[in-house]
C-alpha cells in the first residue's frame, strides 16, 4: 500500500526538536519530531524522485540504515545511526531500475552543518545495500551545488537545473546523461555496486550546470570544480562540487570560455592530490562554498572562498587563451 507522506523539514526539525514542559509533576520531555524522515524542505528547498509518497520503500530503506545488521554497507555510519528528527529524504525513486532512497542527516552547530549522505538501494531480494559520506558545509549550502551519491556515484543536480556537462583533464566537454529527472551520470565517479573490473575510475572533473530562472537569479550556466579528495590514505575519493569564482572580478567564471574550462580541468587532479587543499576543505575552512581562481604566467592560483588564513595554492597549467 502506498501512503501519502506530508510535510517539509525546516531548520528546527533538521536539528531535532524537543519540547520541555514544567508543572506540578516536574519536568517532562516531549519529542515533537517525526518518527521517520520526510521529504527535504526548508534549508534544502527541494526533493526529487517519483517515489516520495511511497512509504513502504522509504520505511524499508530507513529500517535498514537504522538497524544495519542485515544490510550490506559501503562505507560506515561513523559510529552512529541516523536520527529521524534531523534527517530528510532528498531522493526516492529508481536509479537504473533499482529502487533507491537518499537521506540527508544534519548536525547543526552555529552556522555550520555536518551533513551526512546515506544512499540506500533496495535489491530484488529485498535486502538493502547502502553507502555513506559526509561534508561539513555552511548552513543553507548543503545541496546548493548538487550532491554526489556515495553508492551509485550519481550526481543529484541542484534545484532548478537542466543540462549538465563534464570536462576532464583528458577529455573535452561532453554531456552527462540523465538517469532520471534531476539525476545525472557524470562518468567520473565509480558505482560501488558494480564489479571492480567494470567500474569507471574515480576522477576529478569540472561540471557546467545549466540553471533555470528560480525567481531569485536569472537563467545561467554555473561552473563547479569537483576534485576527488581523500580524507584518509587509501580511502575512496570524496567528490564535492565547489562553485568557481574569478578572483580579479569577484564574478563567477565564464561557463562559455572553453579554454578556461580546460585549464580548470588541469587544476582538478592537482587539487585532488594536494594534502594542503584537503586540510583547507575538511579542517581549516569547512564552510568554504566555493573557490576563487586567478590565471597568471602559466599557473592558476586557487583559494577557498571564506577560507581565513589558508594560503593561496598555485598549480601549473596551460594558460587559457
């Protein structure tokens, strides 16, 4: 039976809401949050998929990741199980004809949010496999530039998005095929459910994402640089999109400048291999929502936006013409 799931999660629900009542009988705690996650809203403002109303699918996936004894994991839950009161459903539907649910769990402190991505896939046998990942981000920017899924490697584009194109250091721009509406196969992130000899190699890339008029900004094409970063030696790469800004003008880089995009594609694998950049992103400047770049004398200078005292990082590239 398919039941309707109503409501949206905002900041208060994402953080977990607990009410306190004082009376003659003393203090009572009342948990006013949901028992299961609901579609993302509030700080995320969107959720995708044609199964957001399928309570059976969502319940099956949620039960598996909150009691994972009978589930097959790719990655771990970092010592804790997701909590419904601070979790929402970003996607529920079929990816490559496999029922899939993507949960975002939010742990908010001040202006930062450590968002945990859990992708759960319900197999034909009824078992559930899942993958997890996490990012420390500025509150409100959790899915602003899209989300790479930790199990399938699919890219959930930002809200109000159209076409997505990919540029890598070894290949010119190409289209990223649509898997389902709003979800794309970029070809640069491995599907962890595939046998090792059939997986694509994890690579750094540059994405060009077409955005429609959303009532706040006009239609435009945005450039995201996506390094393949490792938190620990030997760990699988983490893919997180960063919006790219021109350091001289402060404006977004030109998505129509193919030579500049090619130069950025040269930078992406160098960022991936630079431990200083990983420190800047994961430790020193966890809230950095973008990167500012400047080209000069055969190199590009890269600096995380809002990075405080992180030094400017410089990499050799072929100068854009």
